[in-house]
């Protein structure tokens, strides 16, 4: 690795240039988003032949489509003629993809379907090969579709490692064993570097301060959950018992920058209402009472699959983080709906997310303000370093999951993201 990048990360601190330098941003797009498995979408977003969604992998615009044979494809969203974006909508259904510019058409597996005036091309021009092109690697785990620009990347399940258990838990909460990302999306951008949002997904230290209006005992945001009459019990700086819970919560750090934080005091077992009870009965019918109880006693709170996707097991959502520029980031937040759960319960998940993670919500807005302030303030010359050294060196080898274990307020899982950063950013300059 070039010296220059190695010097950006030190034990317990990172150089501010990783948030500010446009050249480092370009290298990240190339080496992190060009080398890692990137979450693209979920099966449920394209249930029928011809369904598609558009997104991006770093700088690369892509389409995820379901072909007529039922297979999911992840294609470069690029016309084989002059390179125009082919699918311009966020989602839709199409029998064929037609480029706006000169009318070349593609099948939903990306192969070229037709070219206007095909007889006019030179004989040695292989029109038939000019498809949209597929990403070198595409795979899925329990409906979560990932793609990778690097053909030599390890298989997806090895890459996910212990975070697979978090995906399993999320899916197992559904009476039908599957989640659905069909409840809409909150999509917004903030003026800050993408890593600010990434760090924050596993940052338990900030919660009582940045989100004081929500997690204080007088805050009642979580009472909007179906069957939850108690409201927030996450933490209160003044109450010793809950304060203790907050400080003692665990966190686990794994290879490639992945990690998760431990569960909060918001135990699923404390919830009860006619709708929630109906859901629980449906789950018990599939899993039996004991396994259902295990599933409803979640071991994780927030999980991060480095570098672009996190999910929260409490107010259930999947968050997709898209770098736009060194100081601009797009966030997409999808409510996680449980297949086979009562409609009213899934609606309550959407309702809760509307007040916690929408662009003008009570929780995420606090974080977005913090990200923008970090981006603006870090230029201050009192220091060139940003600190992640809380609990430095205090972790242990994790017993249950492999990897390293610490407390969720200790910043271990944030430091671990920068181990992942170094891992991907290494290698010869390209
Ligand atoms: Fe697509 Fe010409 S750029 S048909
Ligand atoms: Fe937050």
C-alpha cells in the first residue's frame, strides 16, 4: 500500500483527510466499492419477470432485474452503443429495456435484443455482443442480493461471516421465513462523507446525547410500535439501571469491517396487543414456542455489512449508504416487513420508521445534523485527527461469534471499520 494511505489510519484515530480529500474518495470508489461485495437489493423488490430496480455500486450505475426465467440479474445500466443510462426509473416492470437515444433494446438479462437499421453497421462490428453487460459476480443470501465488480472475490457467505446470523434472525422473525422490502423507501442526501453514516450505524456512544428527545423517559417514540405501551426504555442518563444497560451492551467486530451491536432493553417479549399476539401465534405455529421465543429475543441491535448496508433489528429497517462525492452521501431506508405477519403489524413498522428515520424524523435527523457538523468542523486546525479510541485495546476474542468482542460504547466496531478500510485500500495503485 502506498505510504500515503497507510498514514491515514493509526490505532484509535484516523486522519481527517479521509473525509475531505476528493482523491481519497476516488480511490475508495475504486478499491472498496470496486472490490467488495455490495448490497444491491432484495428479491421482494423484483418479484415478477420484468421487474427491475436501479441503483449504483460506487460510481457504477446498475440495474437489478428479474428475467423471464425467474433469475435475478445485476447489469451495468449502460447502453452498449454510446453509453447512455438505459433504465432511468428507480423501479418498474418492462418486457424489454429500450435506450432513449437511438432505440437499441435489451432483454431483461441484459443481452442485446434489437438495433434499428442493423444492416448499416460494418461487417466486423459484432452488434450481438454489445449488451448491457453483467456484473462479474452476483449472489444472494436469504433474498439479499449482492454484486461485486471483482471476479476473484471470495464467495458471498464467507464474506458475510457471522453477520449471516443477523440476516437469519431478521428473516426468522417472519412467520413465512422471509422479509419484504416492499414498504417504500426514505431517500435523502446529506452534506457529509459516506463514512460518517457508516460509523454511526454502530455508534452506541452518541445515543443519549444526539437522540435525547427520543430516548429520554419522557420521549414516547417507541410507543408507536404495535403492542408497545411502555415507550422508550433504551437509556436515561439519570437512571442508574438503564444507564448501566446502555454502557454494558456488547459489540462484535469481524473481518472486512463488518460488525454488530448487542440488543437493547427493548425486549420483544414485553410487547403485547391483539395484533402482536396474532403475529406471535403465527410464528409459534411455524417454529414452536421455544424457538419463537429465541427469535424474538434478538441478540443484535444494529448490524453493518461493510461497506454499504446496515440493518436495525429494533425499529426494523435496512439502510443502504451510497457515496455521491467526498462531502455528499445518499441514504436509503427501507422498512423491513415480515412475510406472513398481520398487515396491521407491518403497517406499524412503517409508521414507526416514518417518525424515526424519515428525512424529517425525530431520530435520523439528529444524526444527519451531526454528520454535517462533523464535515464542517473537521477542517478546524486544532487537530488533523479524529478519535475512535474509547476502549482501545480492551476487547477480547469473541466466544460465540469469532472476531473481537467489546462494549458497544467502546468504539471497537468503529475502529474495525477502519481495519476493513485499510484491507480494501491496500494493494498497488491502480
Ligand atoms: Fe443507446 Fe444510442 S446511446 S442507442
Ligand atoms: Fe443515531
